[in-house]
């Protein structure tokens, strides 16, 4: 059986109380009344654990543990995104030319749940100790634009597509056999193009994982006496607004401001999504 290292996983669970304390101290230092979003809400790793303290406080341990695990899993890719954004800012400050992986204004590369994460080599059939499982995960590591909903969008609005070369290595790329992913260029009306971009940035597995964490939260709410219909509607709104906010925010930011815009856009989108969800509390 292939699984994530249980020792690493348990270590992250043990750190939940400390994560809660550290986060609250930082949050209070930046914004004492906790009414306004801080720069920490924009940094990917902080954004992923933003709701952990509240969930721990309410003994909602399954979603809290899941969010921490996602933060740990994505830490290497988050760090690379931060370095790319820093390189862009540095180049701008020094008046130097910044060369992106591809033209963000005209295209959007498909996101991956595994690429660049701690499970990158595990999902690569060439390096995985479980090649059959790796092939299945790699095959299914796609985005919402590659679903029936995505096909409907493309066909309904007669979206024309082109594929653009990038410098982003695929999971199966190796020193001896390098291959790169293709970015997708959508030619259609502005809002439809933005929607297609957002869907290209949203992975199916990531959506399923977040859905699972929200389902665990829903079960706890119902077991605590919440009205099942009301709690289900609230959970659906929370999940949808969060995914849509991050997807659209990142798509807008990346299109107009490259790596920096992508990070800031996802952060602001997450904040906006949470604000929308709270309107239905």
C-alpha cells in the first residue's frame, strides 16, 4: 500500500495548537481588530491555514488537519510561486526585463494538484514506487475545463482554442527526457474567457478534496444540532464561493500582472469568497 509518510502527517497534527497560537498572534499584530485582511492572507501557505484556528477552536479537527496537510503538501510549489513573484518585483525595481514562463496575457497554463508538490515524484510513473497508482493519479490530475462542464462552456459559446508553449516542466519531465506543458488560449467574449481561465486554474482533485473537507465539517454541524438543510446550503455556498473566488481572482491577476498578480489575485479572491459566504450566515 502506498501512502504519505505517517510520521510527517502525525507531526503536522501535533502542531495544530501551535499553528493556531502563532497565526492568531501574527493576525492580531497586523490587525488588532481582525476586521481587515492582512498581507498574510495573500501569502499562499498562510492563506491555506487561515481557517485552521477557527476550526480548532470549534473542535472541527478533520477539516483543520486536512487544511494543514494541504499546506504542507503544497509548500514547495508555494515557495516557487513566491520566488517567481519576487523575481518579477525585483526585475521591475531594477528596471530589468522579466521573462515569464509564457505570455500570461494571452494564455493560461493548466494547474495541477500534484505538480511541484511533495508528491511530485510519487505521481510520476517513471519515479514512483507505485507506477500503476501513479499513472492513474497522473491521468486524473486535470482541471475543471477538462470536464463535461468545461466542454459545455467551450461548445455553448463557441470558444476557439490555441495551445501555447511554456517553460513549465510536466510531472513526467526528466533530465534525460524533458517535456513541458501547454498553456491554453481562449478566444471568446471577455467574461467567458475569464471563466475558462479560472476553470483551467482549478483542479478536479483539489475541488474534490475541498469538497470532502467541507463534507466533514457539514457532518459535524449536523451532529451538533444544526438544521440539515440550512447547514448543507451553507456548506455548498462556502465551497463554491471559495473555489470561484480563488479561481477568478487568480485568473484576473495572472492575466494582467503575471506571477505577482496570480498570488495577490488568489489571496484577494479567497478573501472575497469568504466575505460572500458570510453574507449567508
